[in-house]
C-alpha cells in the first residue's frame, strides 16, 4: 500500500489536516508565507489570528471591479426566471441517501435502476418511494407538497425551477443529501419582480462570482512563484471561498 506523498511549499511541510482537503491546506500555507513576508502574521500566531491575517492579505492584494447598474440589468434581462416571486412547484421524490463512508457508486446504480423503472411505469413511483426512499416523505409516496424558491437547498431548487418541465425528470438530481428521483406534478407561476427590488441581490451575486475568480487567480499567481511538491493546485479554492 503506497503512502500519501509529502506536501511542501518552499520546503515547509504541509499538514493535510490544516484544511478540509490537502489542496486547501496547501493554499493556506501559501497564504501564510505571503502574510509573513508582508509582516501581517507572526510566526507564533494562533488560528484566529491567522485567519484574520488571511483576510487582511486578500483585502490588500486581491482587487475586483464592483458591477454597475448596466451590468446588473443585463444579468436581470438574461435570467428572468431567477427573479420571480410566488413560483410554486408540487413535487414528489425518492431519496437515495449518501452518508459518510457510503458506497456511492452502488447507491448511484440503484438510483439509476429505480429511475428507469418509474420512468417506464410511473404508477410504481409511490410504491418505490415507500420501500426505497431514505426521506420521511417516503411514507407519503415521496410527496413533498408545494415548494417555493428558498424553501430547499440551492442544488435542488435550481433543478426544480430550471424550466417548465412536468412529470418524472429524466435524470437523477444530486444534492448534499444524495441522489433524488424527482417528479414535478404541477407548477404555479408567480410574478416577475421589478429590477429595482432585486438590483442589490444581483450585484451581490455578480460580486461573489468575480471575487471567486480573482481569488483563484491570486492563488495561481502565488503558486507559480513558489516551489510546491506533492500536490497540484489546479483551480483550488482559497480557504475563504470554499
């Protein structure tokens, strides 16, 4: 059994446990060395002081333009479905839950097999939900009732409101909870919100996107100037934008 490679940044050994992943632990060491070089971080700093120094460092060295009204309007006009109030979908689902240590490929295979079954025989959806779903809604045939925007996790909501589809969706929906087979039984359209109501929301969304790109470019720049061994940092997130 091969051992994991030793990770180092400019000769400093990286503890993979310093982050949720070895990549992020490596990015943290890059930022730590940069912050010390600029006098922002003491060698004996505790984790709280280290995180504060990271924020100061990124505020100083990472710049990005704030979106103007014209840019926000373009986003508003290009994504009308995102800015509606009162949209409702009436949904059933079958959840194949993924817990830590679960055999993901096996669970996905079972979910795909069940999806093929209920697409071919929609009347069997309720029975499959009752016997297979890991959600309490399985006892009601998978019925989740009506769901509005903001009522569920973003990755589930995004699929529900992506278009006007009805019936059993042809692909599994993957969320942090597992794999879902989803049936949309009915939709109730709301009203489009005025631009003035959502302008601030749009600006925050655009800032987040630009900020993420700028931070990734900054990490790439630091990595290009450092000697890194034992890991690749392609598109690695920074500790502040996980």
